[in-house]
C-alpha cells in the first residue's frame, strides 16, 4: 500500500490513505473498477465508459434492489460511448470516491436490460479531476487524483 505523507499543524507527520483506485480489463478487454455505492451490500463492479458524460448508470432492477431513489416515468437522454442517447430515469445516491462520500446523479436504465447481470457504468463527470491509466499489456486500470 502506498502512503502519502502530509505536514500537520503540530509539526509532525501523519499518514493519509492513498488516493488510487485499481481495476482490471475484463475478458472482453473492457476497463472495470470496483466502487462502493450506498445501498449495495458490497463493492459494485463498474465499466469505465469515457464516452458517457454522466456519473453513474445502473439498471432499474439494480436501483430497486439497492433502494436507490429515482423517478420512473421521467425519461431523459444522456450520451454514451456508441453516440446513442438512450432514455434514463433520473436518480440520486452516494458513492465512496477515493476517500470521500460523494453525492452523484444516477442514470437508471428503464425496464429489463438486454442481459442480467448488467454491468453498471461510470462516466466522465465522476472521473473529472482524476487521471485514468489503462495498461493493456498488463490488463490493469489505475485511477488517481
């Protein structure tokens, strides 16, 4: 584990948690990281989609199971990697992003998804102020601030 040292006001060193998120390429070569989303019992494996301009996409089934607040029937578009603008229900929740609890807009994909379990996605709005490194030969992902 890497540690960052910071100077305290009392002239002593204290260690701070490393601000890095490590992931992997899945069997299809897509970047996956595990994040904590309030309402889910454990880490949620998400696809890092730099073509998605929001924070988090989950399926309606996942939102219901996790108790995520969303507004069914209020469909709005969002841009995703394949340049489509599918309709989503607006939702809201919290994620653990690095060392902080962060409120996020959650895009809820209506109805049944083409495949279950469906892989949730994080996008560029959540990645803002972060550095994303994909090491294809070693099949690893690193997100740092």
